[in-house]
């Protein structure tokens, strides 16, 4: 017969499909490196493997596992006795997260070019499944930080909007949803996720308005046609993530969590709702 080790190898090769990719973006200091490290630690605890440590200086791609109790979009457990839950425990679902360094002015262009590269993959098994845009919810009260964060998010969403428009009619397969991971909810100065959503929407609205105005001025000056797209299309409406979903089909969820702090250390649950979002994309 076939040696047992080989059996195991084949079982794993067949049973766990190639990983799905997620891109982690956001301003520096938001907690991206801490989040990646936490996911790796959780995964290595589950599989008894050691994990590497990294700094926020370079882009890293890590393969991590989804906790078996987190349902996936294609697989929602009805009960603890559900056979698919047992299968998930035996053979945890893996996914990959690419962390992008977030320093200085380079940050946005690096993040966007990573987004470009990853979203061009035609292979259904390696294509980009979602973008996690991480924000420090205790830092958003600062006007400059808010403006900076919203500008970055605006550019990411505009990229996804253009991509959605140029996509083929088989839209479902090309959709890339965005999770705004409202991090550091453990801090008492943190804005709750609802307020984070409102602030980001209002700031993006302002950015949109000043862009439209700039374009009008420019086209008045040199008689150019207005070719630049406006995020969410309908410039008469105030910007909201709902408008974006409705007009363009790009879905944005704002969900609170904490990579560090008591919540995380006591229950390991500060990132649970983000993992559930990841699961829904799979
Ligand atoms: P990056 O630049 O986005 O990679 O951010 P880092 O992962 O380097 O995190 C920046 C700082 O925020 C570090 O000191 C982290 O320990 C801290 N941090 C990350 N997540 C949390 C959190 O959920 N709560 C608190 N209180 N601090 C956090």
C-alpha cells in the first residue's frame, strides 16, 4: 500500500485548496503588523508550528488559518454536530494576508500598486478576495490623521470602482469587498465603529467635492472634458458607503475590533468579527 505519510500528503493536497488572498492596507500605526503577527501566532498555535516575526518595513505574505468555528460564505454550520464543522476542524481553511508597509508618501502608491498587482490575477484560486483597510480609531479625532486616512481610503475605493466598471459582465467573480477594520477599540479614547464610519464618509465627501471643484476649474481654464471619475458617481448625493455599493457595487463594511489589549489577551476575540468577515468572503 501507500505509506501513511504519503496518504496524509495527498489528503492535504486535495482537501485544502490553494489559499485565497487578502490585502491589508491602511496608514502606518494602525496595527497592520500587529494583526498579521497575531493571525500567525493563532495559526501556529493551532498547528504547532513556529512563526516568523517581521517589522513594518517590508511587505510580507503570510498564510494563516481561519478558526474552524468561523463560518465561511460557502459553508454555514447549522449546529455543533454539523459534519462540515468536523471537517473544518480536521482540515482548517487557509488564507493569505499581504501586509503592506505604511510609511510616508510612498505608502499610498505602494498600497495601490499592490492592489493593482493582486487584483489582476485571473486565477480564481489566487485572486484577491478582499481588502482589509485598518484604521486606528483612537487617532481619527485628529483632523490631519482623518484627512490622511480618508484620502488613502478614497484612492483605494476609486481604484476598485474603476476596476468594477471595466470588469466583464460576470461581475460576481471580480467583486472585491472592503473591510474597514476599526482597530484599537480597547482604548477608551477610541471612536466607536459607527462614528468611524460617519467620519470617514463625511471626509471622503469633502475630498470628492474638492476634487470636483478642482476639475471644474481646470476644465474651465483649459477647456478640457471632465474625464476623471468621481467616487460613487452621483455627485449630487452626499457620499456614503451605501451609495458606493448601490452605484458601483463595491461593498464596504466598518467593523470594530482590537488586536491588542485586554479583550484580545483574555478571550482572543478582539479580531473575531474580522475573521468572520474573511470567512464570508471565502
Ligand atoms: P502598522 O504600522 O499598521 O503595521 O502598525 P503596528 O502593527 O506597528 O502597530 C502600531 C502600534 O499600535 C503598536 O505599538 C501596536 O502595539 C499598537 N496596537 C496595534 N493594535 C492595537 C490595539 O488593538 N490596541 C492597542 N491599544 N494598541 C494596538
